[in-house]
C-alpha cells in the first residue's frame, strides 16, 4: 500500500503523479510505474477486441473472417480476432458459451440442432449478414457412378462438430441412402479412398476447396451429383461445380449439380447497455461502411455476391445492422417538390455511388426504391 496524504487507486496513479510529482508528496518506485503503464496498455489493447469464431483452416469461413478483420481494423478502437475452430457446430457453442466470442460464421441448418438443447437460442443470437452458400462436395472413388452405389459403403463426414458431420448424415437420410458413416479427418479419409477402403468423402464448404485443388487424384475420382428436390429444399439451395472450380476433377463443359447450405454471420445478442454491444455496433458500422472495399480485387470474390439487406429465415437481424440499413435507405431523400416528368437514373446511380459505400446490389436496391417512389408520387 502507498502511504501519502491521499488514497490513490492504481488507475488514478498516473494522473496523481502529474499533480504531486514535483512536490514530493507521492512517491512511487520504477517497478510500480511500470506496472501501472502495463495495466493501462492492457486496458487499451483489450478495449476494442471482438472475437469471431471462423472455422477450419482449409475452409472459406476462416478466410473471410480474416478478411473482415483486415478491413475493419481500427487499432485499439476495433480489433477483430478470427478464431480457428472445428466448424459451424462448434462456432455456435463458442458463441453461446466461450468467453471472448462475440461473432460466429455458421451454416444456418446447424442452428436447428441447438433448438432442443437451447430453446431460447433465437433470442440469444441474431444475424448480421447472409453471407454466401457452402456447397456440398461429394468426392467418390472410381467405379461409383450414382448415389445409390454408395449404399452400405464407407462415407466420411469429417470430424464431429464440423458442418459435414452434422449436415451430411441428415442429407443422406433425407435422400434415403443408408451408408456406413465415418467421422475421421478428411485427409486420412482421402488416403483411404486411394487404397480402396473408403468409398467417398463428404465436404461442406465454399468452393473452391484447397484439398481438391492441390492433391493429385487418379483417373476415375470425381464429384457425384446431389439432386435438389422436395426432400432437401427446406434448408438447402441448388448449386453446381464446374471445370473452372476444379480443372483436374471436372471436364470442361461439364456441370456437377449439387446443393448448398446458406451461411450467415451471427452475433451474440448482448444487452444494449453493455460494452460488448457497443463494440459490435462499431464492428457493424465499420464492416458495412467498408463492404465496397471488400468487393474489390484482392479479397475473396464471394464478397461481390453479398447483399447487405438479404435476410436469414427464422432469425432476427442484429439491431445495429438494421439501424445501419435504415440510415442508408434515408440517404436517397425524396425531393420536396413534385418530381420531374422523368428520372435521370444514371445521375441518381452516380449520386448513390458517390455518397455511400454500399456494394453494387445495395446501390441498385436504393435506386429502384427511389425510382418507384418517384413514379408513385407522379
């Protein structure tokens, strides 16, 4: 304890030294001053930290998480930490229970897995972005031509907790195909495929997948088509893989039909009077303001397909995200007087582009809203 005329807290110590240092009334050792400086530095560095559960190193989510972190970085005011995890299921658990995690990238069908265990989950989390689809990749060994050929054979769904481990068995059950399910790392499963022990591996991730681009496969290894019909249409969307995605595995001019899982960026629904909520508000504002930058060369091309206003069914939008969209919509202000006989669409488009940082799709949305309002007013 420091004996002086005043009881000085560790937090107020630097200020007190400025006032009392010349009078000799407050004396501190170099070690104490260093400790106070370290404490202040620690507080400063942690003030803007936002934890983002991304996914596995080989998947697209962790790559996009890193790009988000790079685009919104604002020193100590906002610093996003991407976290490598085992996949979307673990991301949800991390968001709900792991200290320091505020955001997660998840496949939307995984949220249903938690409804029975966490009945209030849809009030505890909210979405910020409907991001991109994660395509199903079903790689099979030579000699397998149809899904039905896999009945009774070993199909790997990656390790427990990953998107493939959750969605894969569900999709096969819906399609009525009973397989011998295994849950080992895909790299080991691919080696077993080459020895003939494993029949197929089931991936769910955003294309292209490095594992399929970098590894050389023997002739006959291929992606199998997954049908899109009423059996899977409630959670999943149609998709395709082609030669440009995997030149070594798909011949030019061939499309492999498959399905995809919508992927969303979700946030923990912190109370509005908390510091964590204020950090997430800064994150949302900075991310949405810089979405145009993320849609330029040098970042993942998938950013170009992201629509800020796209919804995630059955989830509420995170309040700061909705407030940002509402502010953006008001930027295109209706004229005070009656509109002219015609609308200069190109001039309006240039104004929207100049005065906002919205991506192309959101600029088009605002332009259409403005033109619609003009026609109705006229």
